[in-house]
C-alpha cells in the first residue's frame, strides 16, 4: 500500500477536528498545522477548566494559573499506587489554603476529584511504584517512567471533563526541566487533544502552561500569579519528593534532597532566588 504524505494526514486531521462541535474554533493547531476558520459571532470563550492536580509544585502553579483565567475550575488527582502517596494527603491542605489566602480565587475553585488507577502499579517495573533504586534504563529513560501514566491520566480527565461540562484540561507537563518522559512532550499533548476531541465528539483543549519554561521560571510564574503568599504556600505545603519525605525541610520545601524530583526543584529554586525577585511583587490576577 502506498504511504500517504504527512501533509495529507495533517489535512485529514485538521478536517476531523474542525467537524461537528469542533467547528467553532477560530484557530486550530494540529501537529504544527495552523488552520484559520472565520469565527462565528456566537462563539463562547473558554470559561471552565479541569486541572490535573497532584499536590506538587507544578500542578499547584497550574491551578493558580487556571484560577486567574477561568470562571470555574475543578481539580483531579490520581491514586496509582505511587511510593510518594503523601502527595495525595497534601492536596486537601493546599486547596483549603488556596481558598483561605486568595479570596478572589475561592469562588472559582470547585469540586475536587480523586480516581484510582491500581493497574499502573500492577504493571510494575517503575521506581515510582516499587521499592527499587532510581536508575537509568537501557532505553535511556529513568526507571521513574511509568509507561502510559499521563496517557491514562488525560483519557480519564477527558471523560470527567465530558461529564462535568468542562472545556479545558490543564496539566503541568513540560519539555524543559524534565526526565525525558515521552508522555510529557508537546507532540504527545497535541495528539491526546486531537484523540479526545474526536473520541468524545466534543472540543477539549489541553493546556500546558509549563511546557516551555524551566523550574526557575515556574517559581517566577507562581510569584507573578500570587506573589510571595503563593510562593510560600508552594514551599510549605506542596510535595515533590519521589521518596515521600515530609520530614526534612529544605529551603525550597520538604524532601530528601537527593532524588531526581528534589534535584530539579532545588536547582530551580536556587536560580529563582539568584534572580532576586522582590518579595512584594506579584499580585493575584482576576479575569
């Protein structure tokens, strides 16, 4: 069978995304293709979002970003047998303090959801779900990689967004300060957005606020969104450490200080502090 060109596939994908409810897009990007469609006069703006919220630095920053832009924001966490399950325990504290410390955001912060994905632990082979040392695999990926994790997260988030009438799925994946996970890459996000929109026959947008910024810039983003109060909340309450260490307090928060996640967070914090951002800059923004 003759092989079809990538341009042919791109046009077919763009046509598919623009069909049905997806036709309201004023601009579509499908694997780098930009297609302009005249905007209908009754096209609504995105007003609702579902944030994949683990309880870590990145997802908390993404939650603040969503609360600064959308009228209704709900959150979703996953219990997949992770060693650092303590991240699920801190989620409730973070949400409560978000409502308390940021009154402009409190009315927008809606229901929280937690779904169970025990199958990921049953598949095994990852140091995030098994008591094994962190190491590099033969394929060049760290053994912290949980195959299919983010693909399943986004699929279930899409189903929940469908049921809850939410338009945007926000996730904290990035392609800068990361461990090379293929399911964190921009191409993967574009593909998942397309698959969910087609499979659910509803336009869903996957938003990745951190995709092209590093950890220092993530701290800076938090500062711009919520000033020192948000930075302090992230330092004290969020959890990043793969070992689940909530005993050792570092300058940047709690953690062992040695695992890959702690190392990324520490280096980002050090660059952020070195930039000498004034402590009184940054305020919560509202739409």
